[in-house]
């Protein structure tokens, strides 16, 4: 199989979909023809030879790092809780920087100790973005569907727009967007240059009845786009984003307990089928020319 | 829910004025190199004089007029390179402690201090690349050099500047699409403001120019040439800009001292700027026509 077959350079896998050591995950992702990978902090800190060895393994894989996840419950805290979270954020930024990764994902706070006031959230996200500037890292702020104050993307966009930092934008996770039934019309209000990452996942149920079921589904029962019952919605989302001008990366954010107990190449092939479906059937791309080079100014911010 | 403590600024959006830190120019610029003597020769040709030595480290202070340049050859963990790099700017502020805390509150990274006994603890934050930004409030009655440095005997501690040279600014090389990021960094932490694109100084009119809130100096942010493959995203402080009231006279005086110039554009009699030939692979100075009010 050639990696030049298919046109899905902007689609990547996430290490959370695969079992086993980091090196095996990277090899399986590469073998399936992907050029990028989304990493989680525990891929680094859980490495048997230490996090620097994990960074070396990622560099050796040749895969580009789509983004680094995830900073949780950062915004809205005060006093010692805020100081503590700033320290956590700095550690994550340092690992992200060591990977030459240009994107840190931060998801909206679920903490009951956090303020709900917009000014407090805006101020904290400004500070997080400022911490990221010297390291050339962008912050993608994602509305977690069970976030306490911010749980739908239009709210996240309000906060990002108020914070008005050049390196602070939105991260989308299709699972959370569908779980809350947020209308796609709202996307019209968003500046596509401020959308820094789109994570895609399908799931098997038609309807999610409670927040508890939503959390369980999100963490254990996701499938690759095209494998669940929301394929048409995913296709509509991707087409809409493309039409609005989004040209950034798509990452498969697929948490699935079954995938963690079948061979890595099998899972990676499923991801590849999903990427081919989105790239060629949904976005109707032609196969790229060989030796294509990517120039500066890829429409990304 | 526990009540969140709000600062006065959050409640009332108190206007801190356009110069929130009381910024008042550049106290010094620091080079790091493993070849301090070679760099010293370059500086002396430019009119600087060695004034004093650090008490505990291999660090030398050079001066002309009110321009202080520090040459740091003290290897502290990170390996020094032969090619000098500008590894610090020191900004004069009203209250260094307050300015430091304000910067950290807004998301600056603190640089851990490594202070020997009886030395000053000068607060610093991380800047571009591996450089740092020091905050100094002792520059009027006392100076930081009185404490940390020993004067070199028989040397005039205040040598006059060649042809009225003074600090004009710093050129910073930045990565692709990084202009807005660094603009925000300097605006939020220190109150710098972008000057209109039509307003340019010197001979190299590229990039974005930020003016200090004290109106005393400028930062120029320069991205790689468009169309260049997206590879080189290294960022650094690239060169010092020196103001001169009469650029032709300054270039003449410096040529007489052995300084070579490149890129001297326009009628020599009406020269607005000039660039010295790069020494030691990285050291160059830009002269800019500037009549300083002071």
C-alpha cells in the first residue's frame, strides 16, 4: 500500500484509539498511510523510558503531530486552584513544545469550583494563550458537552472572540456538537480562521438520553466516521466546514473499548477507510500528484 | 459557589494609562558568546568601552553615552556558542517587582533567578527564542552595576558616544504568521503599540514596528520571506538599532574606527540609515536617522 494512494493528508488518527506502546501505535498509523497523529500527554509521561524517549519516538516516526491533548478544567478558577492549574498548563505546554507541536487542546471546565462569569473565563484563556505565545503554540478551546458553563460551540466562540488573542481559537469535536444537537447554522457566525482543529467521531446510538449516557458513549463507544449512524451528519458537517473555508486538520477522536482489544493494524485500516470515505466520497477530492510540496500560507491562521 | 476575588481592574476596567509599567527605555542589551574578547573588539570598533567586570561571573559591561552592552561568557548550564547571540534586553521600569508580578499575572514565564550572595535579584521573563527580558528599576541614583560589577581601574566610566549614538531599537526575527502573536505579547505585557505601516525608519522597511509606551525605542518584528518553504521557524533577537542624529557623520566616524558598512542606500549626504557588515557570523548594527529629544 502506498501512502500516496488516497488524498487524506489532513486527516489523522489519535493514539487513544489504539492499545499498546507508543512506538507500535505510531507504526500502525504510519503503515495505514496517515501523515499525522494526535497525541495525549499520557503517551509521553507513560513511556517506559521517560517522556523525552517518547518525544524521540515521535520524531523518528516522521509523523506530524496534529495536536496535544488535553488541558482540562483550566478556566474560571481563583487563588491557589488557579495557580495550580497554571503550573499544569505550563507542563503541558513544555511537552507540546518539545514535540514541535503547534496546538494544545483545552476543553471547557467541568469544575464546580470554577466561576461561570464570562470575564473570568476570558481572562484565564487570555493568560493561557499568552503563556503559549513564546513557544509558538496555538490554543484550541473546545466546548465539552458536559462542560459546566461552556458546553456548546457558540458559547465557546463567544469566549474566544471576547478574549481576542491571535493564538486562541476553537477546537470542534463532532461528538459533542451532535450530542447537544447544536444547529450547524451557528457555524456561519464563526471565523473559519479561528477554527484550529476539528475532531471527528461517529457513534452507534440514534439518541443519547442522559448526561451519564453521553459521558459513557463519549469515553467507550465511539466509532470512526462512516461506521455509526451519524455518517450523514458528519458528511454534512465536513462539507459545511469546507464551504466556510476551513482547511485545517481533521483528527479521529475515537474512544472505543473494542478497538483497544483488536490488532493495531486492523483498527488503523478502519481509520483509513474512514479517511478515504471523507476525502474522496464526501469532499470529492482527486488523488494528489506525487511529490507534492506544501508551501507556506496554507490558509491556516 | 465561593466568591471569586476580583481585582479592581476586573470590576471597573481601570485605565492603567498607555504606559502601565512606567517603562523608560532600555537599560542594557546582553550578548552571550564563548568568544568574549573577539566580541569586545567588535564593540570597541563601534565606539564602546569596557567599563566594569561582574563580581562572580565572566561578564563584562561595555558602554558609550547611555548605551550599555553586556557581554556574557559565563556558561550556566546551556552551552555558549562562538557566534554571539542577543540573549537579553533589560527594560527600565518604575517598579521592577510590580512590573514582574503584573507580567506573570498576564501569562509571562518567569525565569528562575540564579543569584550569588550580595548580588541583585533582577526579575526576568522569557522572551523570543532563548532570550529573556529583564526588568530594572535601579537606573537613576543607584545602578545595578554599582552592586554587581567592579569598575575596571583607570577607565572613564562614562565614555561619550561616537557621533551621538543612542539606543533606537531591536530587530526580532519571528516565525511564519507570528506577527500578531508577538504584537499581542509586547502590547499586553508592556504596552507597546504598532506604528502605522506607512511609518518606517532606517533602511530595511520590512515587518511590523512596535513603539515602546515611553516613546523611547522600537521593536521591529520580521517574518521569513513569503514563499519560502515552511521550515525555518527559529525566532531570535537579531540586531541592535542605534539612533544617530547625523547618519553620514556617524558612518564616517565609524569607518575611521574600522567599521565596514553594507547596504548603504541613497545619496551619501542625505543618508537615513546604514547597516554594518556582519561580524563573527551574527553581530550587526543598524544605524537609523534619529534626533533624540533628550
